[in-house]
C-alpha cells in the first residue's frame, strides 16, 4: 500500500532500530550485550506494585479517566512540583501523558506551526529531532557548549521554540543556575517558547538540578516542563509522563491527546501516584553511581577513547574522534565482532562519539561488555595505524 508523503521520508528512531537489531541477533542465538539504551536493572518499586495489585484485587480499575489524568494524581504531582522543584501551579496547568515522549510531541504540536524553527542542542536525544521532523518543523542544531553564556546564546539563529534537556542525555550535563538564568533572559528577549525536558531529574549524582521554570514567570514566557516516571522510578513500561504548562497550552494538549490515546492507562496512573508519592530511591542512585565509577575506571588508560564520569544520568558518552569520525561504522563492526551494541554519535548529531547505557545488566556483564569494547577498539586502533 502506498504510504503517505508525510511519513515516507521519516525513519524509525535510531534507538528503536538498534534495539530491533539486538533482538534479531539474540533470536539467532547470539549473546548480545546491549548498551545502546539504558533500561534499569531495577524493577519498579515495591510500593508501586502493591498499589496496582490492591486496585486489581478490589476490582477498582477504571475505564477512561479524564484525558488530563485523574484529579487525585494531578494533585499529588502538584505537591511533588512544589516540594521537589519549587514550582507552584494549579490542576489546570498539568497534564498526564503516555510517557514524556507523548508530552514532547503534544507540546511541540500545540506551540508551533509547520516550518517553525526548533533549536536543539547537540548531541541530542534522537527523539527531539525525529518529533520535530514528524511535525514538519525545522530543527536548528547548535553545539551544546560546556557552559551556556549570554554571548553564546546571542550568536544563535533565532527559533520559535527552544528545547532544553536538563539533566542532559547523553552528556549528563546538569545546567547551573547561572546558565538557566542566561537562557531565561535570552528567551524573554527573543520571544521563543521553551520546552524543558527534566526526565532525568532524579538521576543527578551530586546535589540537585534546578528547574528553569522555578527561575522565571513560566506562564508569561511560555515554558513547558516535562517530567517522566520512566527513569526516576525504573518504570519505562508503565508509560507515564506529565507536563506543567500554562493553562491554554494544557487545554490544547488535551484537545490533541483525546482523539489519539485519551488518558494514560488507569493502572499506570495508580502506579505513578504511588511512585511520585514515595520519592526517588537513594539506593538506586547509589547503585548507578557505583556502576558509573566502575565503568569509567574500566576505560581509564584506554588511549583511543576520552571518557569523563557524567554528573547525572544512565549513560557514558565516549569521545572516539581520535580513532574515527565514523562512529556508526565503529558501532556496526563492534556489534558484528564482539556482540556489543552501543549507540553511535551519528544518531545524536555527533559523529565520533559513542553512547553506552550502563544500568541495564549485572555488574559482571557490564565488565564483560566494556572488556570486549576495549579489546575491539585496541585492535581497531592497531589496524588504523598500519
Ligand atoms: N526524555 C529523554 C531525554 C529521554 O532520554 C527519554 C528516554 N529515556 C525520554 C524523555 C522518554 O521518556 P518516556 O519513557 O517517559 O517517554
């Protein structure tokens, strides 16, 4: 059947495509270690499972809830925003979505028109560019500097919308208050709207991240802030995200979400309620920190890769430009030769880098996978010298 021109030029997300390749190889009996995404090895918290089990046992599952999510859940999320993020809002300014991904799609959809420019810092999470393209928007890619400054921002091409990912996938950068103030002043001057994705807010290893919205008149400037249960509570499969936005934006998102998915599933809302009420797990964060340190240590002294310990998040971001700019070729050959999957930087707008999710497997597998990468890279380096 003929596929519409609208979608025909789009490709599946690089992360989805790599995941598919890993599945195929595993089905062929090849034992692949998958570092290409970061799926927590932790199960969803006990309180979450108990809350859901209780609702099932009492046969209290609801049919459709209100599209924006159950009022009780939204009230609890507002309390979370107040205590964790320093944000005051009311129940008309929040919408529960099927994951942060849906919130991102809807937020972009309702704040832009086809052809508008969307500023995205690179390296970037692949879905930002993919979503902008699906909506007929024009991604404007700019290098993410080590430090955001007024001068740096002033030099950028003006855009209708700016996407900020704080904490940042894949580098782990946590924006400082000063940087966020620069962004705030710049968007107030240029009139750009801002979408801030804070999906990794609970995976900061030292201190806390600051919400841009807490530093500004987010209703006046037009800031949409997106949150997710996926990474904070190891709940990717429950598909719960939510957005804080000016009431008219939330209303428009509701109009869009109604005919597509309606509300997020009721049981997932119950799960999210329990998760956000219990708060993020210090034990999980400590486990991730220990793995991060181990993984960085295992790469130490490897001459062909520059690997810094990230300040947040479940990824290592390795600079292999000294070895090759063709990180896609490197990742492909690595997968073939050593059955280890990493995400090549090309997928994130940064050739010459590789991204490794380090929270998915047991520690022995993490060690084994990194050993195989180092072996492969050493041989690759030796070959390219010849
Ligand atoms: N934002 C970022 C930056 C991500 O890396 C991801 C994927 N983990 C998401 C959002 C997706 O979140 P969700 O599972 O809630 O759709």
